[in-house]
């Protein structure tokens, strides 16, 4: 790969995840503190990510893969996204905010696949070349949090209460989206590979891989993937507002510790697969979810603040050991014929169905215990976090009992 192309792809990946990290991490706090959203309104807003994930395959499969260059679609989606993000910046209540965020997520989620497509098409050896490009996305997400907390102090509760500063995250994301939208048209040409080819809806959504569910082990993994995304949704919806409520300083920047750990633990996956196998590796990931939420439930921003930091740092284990390991397992089980379809099916199950259910459950639980918040904010959050901790522990136990290592899994481990 030419050095100039490597720089282009790295900058593209940096901006792609800088945009997401610039507003999504603090979204729960913005909704609760700035828009006075109810728990159910909050759940509906966060659910837009899941609807975007469900709809994204149609945009990629029906349009990008068949009719237009990927870099042009990427540019158009981010330019429209910049306008929608600006309208979110201007919104004064949830009713006005919701249509814009829904439209935005429907357009943004497909760009996650598009930046990968643009990158892979320029690489001769993606296994070696892609990680060094993708890591700039993580750097972008981390830098967004650092800017919010340490440069502008937008997530400082007093500053936000007085000056409505958290709203500026949407303006920052809008500007970054505009830059990426324009920059995308300078990226290497990535014409559609499947122009003129037909495809069924089931192929586009990965539903032709449903026959893999006849395998008991894969069925157990599939159902577990949906269920474990319920506690995951609690983290996305509540973590930042929780850390703000309990008084942890610079919560957004400190949440970026999770992305740092994600990079570090990703390097350990090959070793763990060889040493412990798929089942034990994924069980560690599931157990980490339960431990993380227990740390949140019983920690505080004072003498036990290390528990909150440790809970954030567990993100690398939670995400990598389950999701990345799951993608590897799915690839091994699917075979050549269903590789793409199977990955699409798991993505639909996790980011789509699983998190959609999870955001609704998180909204219900938050509403159930809302009266506690006026009495003791600590007790309120303890009750909230014990629910996903319990769900993760149950899923971990059931997976440990029902899933059986098979020859194919062990061989590919």
C-alpha cells in the first residue's frame, strides 16, 4: 500500500470514530440533564442505534454494493449527517431531537461497513495491514473524550448546568462529519463489486445463514449473543450519566480508558484461544460484564473510585473476549459459503435485536427505581447496576452448562 493511501485511510478511520465518540458517550447525560428526558424517552433515543444497525444492511447490500462507489456513498452520508447533527445541536426537547437522531443513526451505521470496504479494497494483506489502520479509529474515539473533558470541560456538571455546554458535543461532531464528508471524495476509488448481480433480502441480511442454527452449539452462542447485549445496552445508556451523578471528575475522558484496554486485550486473544479455547475465552468475557456492573454498584467517586475506574477498564475484556472471539468462532463455523452471511446475522442479532431489547429493559429498570433517585442517588444506581450484573451472570452460567466445545472450535482455537 502506498504511504499516501495509508495516511488517507488512517485519517478516514480517525474521523469516523471521532465523530461517534464525540457525542454518543455523553448522550445519556445530555438527555437526562439538558433535555430532561424520561427513562423511556432515553431508551427510545438509544434504540436508534439498533434500528440503524437493522436497516444498515439494506443500504449497503441494495445500494452501495451494487450501484455506487463506496467512497462517494460515505461522503454523501456524512454530509447529510453533518446537517442532522447540527439540528440535534439546536434541539431543545426530546420530541424535536428524536427524529434527527433516528435519521442520523440510520445513515451513520452503514458508514461503519463502508470505511472497512474502502480500506480492504486498498490492501493486499488485510490481516496485517488493517489493524494498523483501524487503531486510528480507537485513537479518534479516545481523543474526542479527552477534548470534551480536559480541553473544553463540557461534561463538568456545574459548567453544563450553568452554560448548557454538553450541547456543544453535537456541534463538534457536526464539524467533524462535514470534514469527513468532503474528505471522502478524495479517497481511492472503490467501485461496487457486485454491480449487475442480484441478491435476495435473506442474503443481504445474512438470513441465509440461519441454517447454521441447526448446530446446537451455534444456536446456544447465537441466543447468548442476543442476551449478553442486554447488559451491554445498560453501559451505553447509563455509564456516563452514572459517573456524572456520583461525582467522578472528567467522566468522559476516563471512559476512554475502556478503549485503551480494548486495544491491549485485543492483542491477547490469539494467546487465550490457544491456551484456553473458545468457550473459556468467551466465558471470561461474559463474567467480566457481571464483575464490571458489581464494581459500578458498590463503588463511589471517593475512596472507592478505583472500583469505577476498574469497571471502565474491564471494557477491553467485556468487548474483545466476547465480540471479537464470537466473530472468529462464527467465521470458523460458517465455512466459505456462509462467511459473510453469518457475520451479518450475528451483527443483526447483537447490535440490532440484542441491544434494542437491552435499551428498552434499561429504560424500564431506570423508570422502576426512579423514586430512589430523589432519596439517594447512590441507592438508585446500585439497584440499576445489579440488574445487568445479574443478567450477565445468568447468561454466563447457562452458556457454561449448555455449550460444548466441538472439534471444529477446538481446531480453530
